C-alpha cells in the first residue's frame, strides 16, 4: 500500500490542483453570469417603473410613493425599493430596508449628477445585496429624482456553493477511481508477478528446486526465474560432487579436523543445512560503556565455545535469543546477520523476547527451576506456574522461528540444553519429517529428584520428540532412561539405549563435548599479553594458579578459596611465592541466589587476602568481569596449574581449554571428580571440592610435582583432547543424526 501511495500521491496532487483551478474559473464564470442576469432583471423592473415614479415625483404624491415601494414588501425574496427626490432625500422606502436610509450612498449622487443608471453589489447588515439606481428625468431633461431597486444575492451564493459541492464530489470520485485503478494496475503489473517470484525463491531456498517455477508469462520475471533454475541445477550438481569428494576424503582421514567435519556434513547431510538452536547467541552486540559505541563480543558460555567452531566449519543457521542491547541494529529484515563479523561463515538469526518472557523463561523456570534441579549442589529449585507459562511461550516462539527456516526436504535441527526441553515435540508436531537432536549440557538427576518437578511429564514428552538425545557421560544417559522408565508409559530398550513412546523412537547416547585444540591463537600476541599480565600483577618468579568460571554456585569458587587458604596455612613457605588468579564473569545477577553468591565470594577472598597479605603480595587476584577467549588464553599460558573445583558439572570445558592452551605441557590440572571431564582426564589431579584438607594437599601436589611427571600427564591429557576434540563431538552427532534421518 505504501508503494501505491508513493506512486499515486503525486498524480493526486497534480489532478487536485488542476481540478481546483478549473473549478475556480468555472465558479467565477457562473457568478458573473448570475449577477449579469440579476442586473438585467433589475434594469427591466426599474425602467417599467420609470413613468409611474416620474408622475409621483412631479405631483409630489407621497401616498403614491409609499404604495409604490410597499409592493416589494410582499415579494418572496428579499427585495426592496427606495424613491429619492431631486435633493437625494428619501421619499419612500420598503419597510424591510428601513435601515438602508442610514447607509452612506455616494453612488446615488453620482447617478443623479451623471444622469446614468448604475448597478453594483452592496453590503446590507450581514448580507450582500444587489443595488440598481435609475435617474428619473423631467420633461426638460432635468433630473427630478431617482429610483433604487435592491435584490438579495443570497440565492446566487447558494447556487455557487452547490456548484462547489458538486465539483468537490466529482473530485473525490475521481481521486477514488485513480486510487482503485492504480491499486489494480499495480497489483497486476507488479505485486502478483513479484509474489509469484517470491514464492518460487522461497521454494528454492527450502530445497524445492525440482518443481517448475509458477511464473507463466514470457516477460522479464519469467526469464529471471528460468535463469535461477539454471543456477539451482548447477548448485545441485556441485553439491552432489562435493558430497562424493567429501566421502572419499573421510575414508582417508583419521584425525578430526575442521575440514573433516565439513566433509562429514557434506557427505551425511548433503544439500541440507544444519540448524542449531540455543538460548545464548554466539555473538552479541552491546553498547560499550566507555566509548558509547556498539561492539561485538563472544559471551562466556560452554555452549558457544563448543558450537562456534562447528558452525564455522559446516555453515548453517544458528537461532538464538537476541539479548544484546544493540542487537537489533545489526540484523536484516528477517532478523539475520552473518557471523563471525567480518568473516561470514554462518547465519545467526535472533529471536526477540519480551522482558516478561525472559524473566519467566530464562531467569525463572530455566535457572531457578531446572538448573538447581539437575545440579546436586543442595540449592532448592523454585517452580512457579507463571514461569512455566512463559517457558512454554518462549519455546513456542523459537518453534515458529525455526519452522520458518526449515527446508522442504529432510531438515536437521540440533537443539541445545535445558532451555528448550519441550521444543522438540513442538517442532515434530508441525514438521514430523524433521530429524531432531537435543544435547543436554548439564547433568541429568536420578528419577526421585527429577520427579519433584511439577511439570516432569510435559518435559519428558517434549524431549522424546527428539530422534537423538545426547548427554556428556553415560551415567547421565542411564539416569535419563531410569527416569523415563519410572515416570512415563513407554518401552525402554536398555541394550539399544532407545525409548519408544507413541510409536516414535528416541536414541539416547553419550557424546563427551570438547574444544578445538588446534586453535592456539596468535602466539606472538599471547606472549606479549603474558608479559603485560606478569608485569601488571608482579608474577615474576611466582607459582601461578588460575581459575576461570561464570560466577555460579555449582562451580565451587568459595570451596576453592577455602582450599587455597588451607594450603597456605599448611605450607607457609609458599607465601610470597604463590599467586592464584581468579577470572570470574558475573552471571544471572537478576536471581537473588547469584547476587548473594557474588557478595559471599567477595567477602571470602577479602578475608583470605587480609589474612595472608605480606607487603604488596596477596595470594588471590580476583578479576570480576567478562573475558573473551582471546583474553583468557594468556592467563592459561602463564599458569602453572589450573583449578576446576565444580561441585557438579556436566562436562566443564575450562579443564579442556587449559589443556589445549598448554602447548609446552608445563602445567597441572586440579580437577573435581564431580565433573564429566574427570571421566576422560584421569591424569588430572582429581579432588573432592568439599574435602578442604584433601583439596589443599592436592594443590601442594600440583605445585611440587616433578616437571617430567607434569609433562607426561599433560601429554596424555592433550592426546585425549586432541583425538576427542569438538569436531569429533560434532561429527559423531551429525553422523548419528544423518543415519536416523535416512531410516
């Protein structure tokens, strides 16, 4: 409609101006015509009265004069007559114009002096009248008086008003006709062809490239669609060739790399792109507090750390909540943008949530309900009906967003984490042909714990909408199978690790997530940054420990500080020699438990530093802000040991990131036995974070371990992470997903 207005508006303005101009000319002409007719009528009446008025004036017949003017009193329209003697005094006047005698009338003198009749429009009270004055001549051609006739002109202007109304009505009809015809023409010559072309492009984008395009005409749009058909054919052939080549290369490669993952995606998924859904977006646009300009950052998230290299490798679309305060400025009309910025490797589509939806779905149900429910950290989960409703609403919004993107044939969707437990079933209900995998990045509790959730049935049914359900470790898979077997009516196959419910089968499998160990970053930059860090915090000749986490009660940050405190108490010889750097990113500060936790950690660190402080040295350096992966790597490189003391963790990628960063193999990993990573990284120094004495002794063990043993342990762990890297993780899931899609 806007396009029609832009096209029609100038035409309407021109037509209106021309119409009004000619209308004004016509009205002016009509006005002149009506006044001319009135003048002729007044002249005729005045001349017909000339003899009788002459007789009255010559005989000074005052009664006759009165009778003469009273004749006009009885007429329907506002008319009047005035008789003047030769001195221009009024002899008689029609009663309705009695006030006329008070009017200044210089034109009467002019008429009697010049002996020429005169007519013109005059003002009477609030009205306009027409006055015609005729001089009365005596026998010797002298002026003996005058007669003035007055006619109301209201009917003239009434007729002119009616004429304007008719002209205006004609203009309105003309404008409406122009608009209607323009809309019809615009739809016929532009909108309908573009709609057909858009329909074809939509089908092409979704993979319906075998069907002939719906554009029938031989015009330019038809030619365009035919040309795109040829492009589609070439793309299809190229993809098939790339898929065949990729299959051959896979057979010749043992180690998982970015290139091998690309080949697996091409070989297994073919022309079908991979769609990833997560709450956290891989790139977020925020307003820099110092410069007041938008900047793009990678948020602190294990999901982002694992999946960004995967999407870089295989392309596709990542759908996530747009939570950045300037996110909307960087998307197109479809809420999409290419990422990483400046090196577009895949598409990020942002979904917008209202404040109420974010509060209930994310902070409420997800992080005050499911998060503590699944983590055995003795924090009571909170379930509110209002939060559950917002959780469902947000999942429905993500469902519609992904449905709009899915190709027509064999779509593959990879959903991330506990934020979308009911999303798989929603997608399946609308697109049963979709092959769906859900990876649960946090632990899965036993049936007794999970059954305390009031909505456990809806969550389990939603998750069983998947074809493939992944956890970090086999223990969590076992817990899930037990939970479903206990709480739902279904058939659980313990040998195949599958669940059948309502005729739909869901495979359950462990996929230990990992990192990209090959991505070392720019070593020269890292070395430079290591020097800056060492100078800034006076780390020369110091034993350096590091911890990297979001501030979360599951990460055991406070327990770690107690262990460091005990380590220094038991080993005072390390005072002034040992420094622990804690990098902590604030998280979920809207939730009271997290807000209180930040205050608790601040207090613990302050007490320990005060207790052991010696001159300028303090044992703990606490850096509380968001750090990018590039900023974290120099800290890993400079650290002699890394402590991961999670109280309960699905995997914990910090441990693997530290191993990946230690290219010189000179470092020790102190790792909680309650992490999924502990099942793989058996050469780490495993600890119980609740056992402070044991924890403190493990720190001493890491500090005093001989270099040869450190290197041997680190080499073993690097080999594990190297072989089971993030591309292996993603490739295994894609392979299983593709096999389920073909079955």
